[in-house]
């Protein structure tokens, strides 16, 4: 009998996660994984934060802890603390109960739930996303039923922000369109607007009633300061307007596999926020019923203890500083080697990723000849570099730039 | 226009003053900002516009989860929560299995990292879960014909399958039992998969309408998906007999339908993992292609960890590979990859012979407690009810739930008069019942059954 699945084709490997698969299959001792954005120590090892271990120990030792279903919207204290973290403790939006916060599965889950909610309840179903953006963004929005348009963002000539293009494209968007904004540490480019540029973006968006949807995956991880990295979000919220925010604790708390994040919807009034929350529950219930408890309990434990919170900020700054130092080392080594081109974007860009400006052919060359694993758009994860491996990467880049077109 | 905007030097724009005015003037209906006088110019541009979400209405509470919320709000000391299906001890406390605590301690001692799992989940978990379901030696396992991916408990696994059906079986319908778990239809609705019902519960016998079930499955368009509860049907507790399962398999094969099992209670229904998997294994033995969603919420008490799996049994290893790749493609834009904690717990428990044995013992204990409570409830009903009504359906049902046969008005009486919280379809969770409360519950049921209509004067809903 014929299989009912005969029409099901083999899907290609996810391009980002596929890089790690290829890396794992490579036997070369010189290989470097600059693919997926997970932090690595100087020794190239994954890191579980000390404060996370302590929080977990506390949870496991607590005899009163149970594994009952948590509410559809997640843990209440996690939600409150997450809103406070991104919006600031003194945020009027919080004080006025205008924020509906729903625990979701990390950044992806928060984006998807937010998008499904907008598809059902918002009058506009087009979302503008930057070009380029994280590879999974268009898929998340398409599957939620939104149509995706792009706004100019990265300027390959300057390896910086195409600000004029951005303003023009957002200026041309239909009134009320949704706009995806990377709160800080743009993925994959590492190029962020300055605060003056953010202000212009805010004014333009408010004048056209464009609805901001922030993706905040690196708060504290970009500059080392939680407040600094939340600045863009906070200025939008401070003007009294509405927005959506997807938060992830994957990087800044190293909780990648626990899938912890939150969707916050900042509304005009408490009444609207409470109705919005009730409708978001209807999106969640048929998707996975309620979110997983473990990661959220870790986060809540840390955020509610001033001692643990402080320890966290120190470890977080440690990670951010190591990345900044890798940027410096890579830049200086390329300078020292005399590799052709202007490499200053390496130290101007921020966050886990650098958009090197290398093209697909150069990347393929680096993978084949030097066992450097990275995404074909030229993005490298600085978190995957160490002082020991910088020289090998420099050799690879130098060779690629001088030998491949 | 740009020149009239204030630049935001600091983030304080007298927001508190502004918002106090907003609150004074009210927020619903007419635009509160038309009357307001002085605001900072920046906030003005935003403040005059109403919420983009103004038209959104308050959604009703979830019919199942909302019961617990109502229970919490009730201050009466006699109150009893027989709503959501979460296991309770005789002391009516939540229960974390000892073997789960052991596994968590082990994981902490080992210092496992928290890296992203692959999109398809933890490999050790996927292997263990498929083997638990089909038996490690089953040909479908040995011949690698099962595509297994870790899902967010039962709901998440059902949703992945529903999305696959929508994509690759356009127009195909899913038949769900009447009644079934309330969230099933929401899952298929949101996944945009059409569904219809097959007869299942017979209120006259408080048993299975087997003829109706077979007739409706037969009548469905060829190639329909048939949603079946592997064991311990939710909400009725009424399962087909082994002979009836054979006939169900026959008619499904005859019509080239695709079975879709929801297995949320393996081990929890009878106390035996193998016995509770018999229906699924029957279908696997026949070489059929079908779906199975699994959950570890109840049998390992991992409710909040959201751990389950979707298994797709295919006719070849090649088909299984292709199907698995497409399931991944659905999961990635939903949540990227699944949570690691619950998966590790399951893998550790199943992977260690001693812990696996302990788990089986704890599961037998939980299933045993429920059977004991069933018996006591039955005995109490029989001794207290003088009407001669046949209450034996309680003993014939299996699993966490019992369908009492009470209608909405009667169920409302249970809550309003007796502070017994249950779902409006007449379902009670025996997992939330203690031996100590059986007599009180029997009184409530007898009163509601016989007298509810007299108290509340609402017409009977059939």
C-alpha cells in the first residue's frame, strides 16, 4: 500500500542550526564554531552561570516545590519581574497596570504568540522587518498569518546603518503597520541605531501610528548594562504609546535550552491590557496549554533576590566584556596582519554577532580550507571566539579576502 | 513636523501627571484626551489616539482551567476541587514523584549544561519515549519507521501533528469523539484543520455508543484522521474493550483512514505501561501508518515541565525521515526548540533500571489510589441512594476522570450548593478525590441528580 506520506518532501536543514551540525561532523582539530549564537568561555566551553546554578539548587532543595500546571500566562512573579526588567522599575506603564506580560518560550515563542495575537486582533496584518534580520523572523510571522515586508537596514558600503533608507521605507509603510525593531545588538549585523537615530525612528513611527514590536534578546549582553540596553524600548514606552516586546533570557541568563522568555504588550489602559491578556490566553491554550516552569522559576528566583540579582549583573557584564575584548583582539590582529579593507566595523558593531562583510564564496572557502563554521551571510558569533583561536580566524579571513572574489 | 517635536533628553515627560489626567477622564468610549489641556508636546502626539486594541473584548475563562480559579476563590471549608486532571494524594496535596526528585538531584550534581536542544528535542528522550510506547523490540522501532519529535506535552505534540496535517493533507478532516477533551477542537481550529464528531458517549447507558462510533467512522470521507484516546478517555473514562478495538482498527483500515492517538495516561490508567499501550500496539502490529501524541504530565507528574512527544509511524524509514524533517520545520517558527528540563528527567528515569522500576511502582500506587477511590465512591452511592439507580458505570470507567452523567444544571448544583468544582459536562477528576471525601461527594451527586431541577428551575440541556 502506498504511504500516505509519499508527498512529504525532505526539508532542508535549518541554515543556522545546520552550521553546528556540520561543525560537529568535522574531525579537524583546528575547527572553530562561529555559527549559532550561544556564549562560550575563553576555553570554548558552554557556560552555566554560577547564579543560575545557585538558583537551581535552591529550587531543587525546596520541599514545598511542586510541578503543577502553571497558569496559561505563566508564573505571576516571573511576569512582573520581567516587565520590570525591560521597562524599568519606575515605569508608569507598569504602575498603571497597562502592561500585559505573558511568559512564553524564549524569544521565538514570544514573537510567535505576539504575532498570532496581532493577526487575530489588530487591524493591520503586515509587519516590516529589517533587511537583514534573524533568519527565523520571516518564518515566525508568515506562519502566524502576517505578511512580511522589509525595510532597509544594513548598508554594505559602510557596514553600518542605512538610516536614510530606513526612514524612507518606514515612512512609506501603511498607517498602522507593525514594525519589528531589534532593541539592541541587531542580529545578524551588530549594527544599532544611535540614541539620536532611535529618537527619530520613534517620532516617525508615532506620527504614522506604526506599531512597534521589539525583539529584546540581548538585554545586558550587548553593552554590559541592563539599563543601557533597554533604552530604545523605554523611550518608546515613555511616550505613552503602545508596543509589543518579546524578551528572551536565553543569552543574558544562559538559559538557552530552558526556553524562557516573555511577551509584554504595553497598552493605553489597564482595562485594555486585561482584555488583551485574556485574548492572548486563547492563543496559548491550543498551542501548548501553558509554558514550562523550570526556566521561569530560575529567573524569578534570581530577579527577586537583590543579592542574586547583583551577582547576575556581574556575571552578565563578564560575558559582555569578554565579547567586547574579542572584538578588539580580532580587529587589532587584522590590522597587524595588514588584511586589506576597513575592519573597524568589528569594533563599532555590538553584541554577540559581527557582520564581517564576507560574501558567500569567501565563507565557503573559509569553511573548506580553514574549518571555520559560520552562516553564509558572513555573520560570525564573537561568543565562539577565544584569544587562542583569533589567530586562526585572522588567517582564514586574510586568505579569503586576498584569494577569493 | 520634526521641529515641533521635543527631543527626549531624559525619559521623564511628566508621565505621571499626564496619566493621572487620563485616569480621571476615564478610558472607555469617548476619547478622553480631547478634553485634556496641557501635556508635554511629545506625549500629545501619542495621547490623542485611542488604543489600537480598543475593540478587544474580554475572553471567557478556559472551561477547564477556569474551574480551579473559581475553586481558589471559594472560601467554604467543604469545598472540593474535582476540576483539572492533576493527581492529588489522599491528603489532597500535589505529588512530585520521588523518582523525579532523584533525577533532578542527579542532573544538578552532574552539572548538565543548558545549551539549546536540537529542534527535534533530546535524542535520549525521543528514543526512550518511542520505546515506551511501542515496546523496544517492536518492528516499527527496529526498522526506524517512527518519526519522533519532542513536543510541549500533549497539547504541543497534538498541535505539531495538526500543523503537519494542514500542510500535507489539505482538506482532510479530523474526527473527534463526542465528547472529547475541550482543548482538542481549539487545537484543530487554530491549526485550521476541519473537524467533525463521531458518536462516542451514550448518556442512556453512561457507556460507549459503539454502533454509533463505528457507523460514523465508516461514513467519514476516505482518508480522514480519526482521533482516538489510547486509554482512559477524557472526559468520560469510558474505553473500548480489546474486542472493540479490533473492530475499530478494522473499519479504519477499510476506509483508509489515518488513526491519530492521544496518549496522555500510559501507565496511569491500569497501572501498567504495557497494558495501557495495547490499543496503540494493535495498530502498529497491523503495519498501519498513524500518529501518536504522548504526554508525561500525569504518569510522571511533570505537568508544568511540558514534556511529551509526537510520533508518526510510517511505512518506511525513508518516509519517517522526511516526516521528521517537516515536523522540525513546523516547530522552529513556533518555539525554535523544546525545553530541556522535563526531557532530561524522563530520559534519566527511563534510562536507569533502578529508577525505571521505582517509577513503575509509583505509577501503580497512583493508579491504585484512584481505583480505590472509585470503589469507595461507588459503595457510598449504592448505600446512600435508595432510588435503585445503577451506579456501576463508575466502576466500569477507567483513569483519572469519571463522567457522572450529570447535566449542566446538575453540575451547577454540585458547585453552587455543595462547593464541588467540576466541569459543566459532568466530568469529575477522581485524582482530586480522597477516601475521606467520598461520602460527601456521594451525597452531593445523589442530591444533584435527583433534585437539581427543582432547585434551579433551569431546563434540562440534552
